[in-house]
C-alpha cells in the first residue's frame, strides 16, 4: 500500500504554491466571495481508512456534484425508465448549453449536464413525497451524517440569476419532457445544488459507488450494475467538455461542481474528494484537477 498520508502532504505542498488558482464562479453571486486560497483533500479507502489535508472539514456548496446523488436516487426509484427521458452520451459542450437539447427533441445528452439534471429533478419531484426534505435525508443517510443542510442563501441567489436554467426547463417543458411546473422543478434543482458538505462528508456519501452499491452504513443503495452504470456516466460525462481531459490526466470516474469540489473514485479501492474554489475556463476546479492528476500518478492507482 502506498503511504497515502505522505502522498497527500506532498500534493498539498505543491498545490498551494500554485500562483494561478483559477477564478471562483461569479454567475451565482453568493459563490463569488469564497476565498480561492482554500484547498482541501480527503481520501477514504474501501477498508475504511481515512486521510485528509488542508480544509477537508470546511463546508462548501456541492453544486453539480449533487447531480450524481440525484441520479442514484432516481435510479433506485424508477430504474431503467430514466433512459426514456435522458440519454447517456457525452455532450462535448459546457454544462449549461442548450443547442443539443433542441436537436435531440428535448432528450438531454446525459444526466450530468444541467438539462439532464433538471429532468432527473423532475423525476424526483414526481416520485418523492416531500421532494426537498426526502432528498436531503437521502444524502444524510448515504453519508451517515444528519448535520448536512441546504444553504438557503445560495439556493435563493441561483434562483435570482438562473436564467439559463429557466430557459432549459422551459425548453424541456415545450418538448413535454417535464411533468411538473418549471418553478417547482427548479426550486428542487437549486436546492440540491445548494447542499453544503465537506470533503470528508462527500467521500463518505460517494462510498457506495466505489463499494458495489453498499453505503458507509453497509446498506444496499443501488445494485452492483446500477453503481457500475453511474461510474461509467461519471467517467464519460462528469466534466462536461473536459471529460476527455479528466480521463486523460486523472483516469478515474468523477464529478465536479462550480463550488470547486471534485469527487472521484476507483471502484473497490477508494473515494477521493478535493476542494479548491478557483475554476478553469470549463468550470472545473483548476487545482482540484491538478491535485488528482498528481494523486493517480504518484500512487499508480487509476482505472487504466
Ligand atoms: N447550480 C449550477 C448551475 O446550474 C451547477 C453548475 C455546476 O456545478 N457545474 O449552473
């Protein structure tokens, strides 16, 4: 076994030195004042060992990382019926792009771009009794941590400025691929994105995807096949028009969010989470990607 703590320490020292840390997302005003000098990294191995460095216990906005947890909840509720309403092809385009939606008759390319995640949100609104509370509870149960909350200010801030998401939802509605009112679905979507978690909580919450569907509390959340499928979607679609670059540099299924978080995993081995709020031009954490590339290179642990 590599000396994981020593490797994290080295990566930390090399990462915090970087002069170009990218830029924090400003299109959601509430995220604009986060300090881009934050950097945290947390590793949880399949045998339950944990390692951390930097700000790995600081809460941040998980944003699009929530799309993976929403997809897994939808899969556990309606199984393969999901694929009648959303495809599984990489988009090669930014997370908020709308053009392909129109070409594909209202079927989003995959569940991890915004249009696809809004369809998944619609499925959850239709199938959960108290959608927001039930979803938050699902995330808490996956993590084994009842303290996880929405940040209402972030949800509100995105609602005020989320013109493109309103456009996507209205387009989906016009193609009859949204069953609930636009406002209701987006209220759910903005809240799922506004969940706040730490790196260590995120590593726990994604553990079931590295562990053939069984979560940290040893409860079966998905079948082995469903977990495999979500990992495949993360590998091909988790970084939008940078999915190829992430596979090339890092070589793990993973998901980023504009709050600066990235969760990546190696099935049957580990989950690793980074947080560095400065983003690159494609909206993915600049130093998070660098740190993960260093991790898989130094440990020689990747799916390739
Ligand atoms: N809530 C953000 C949005 O819909 C999520 C984007 C992201 O994290 N890539 O724009």
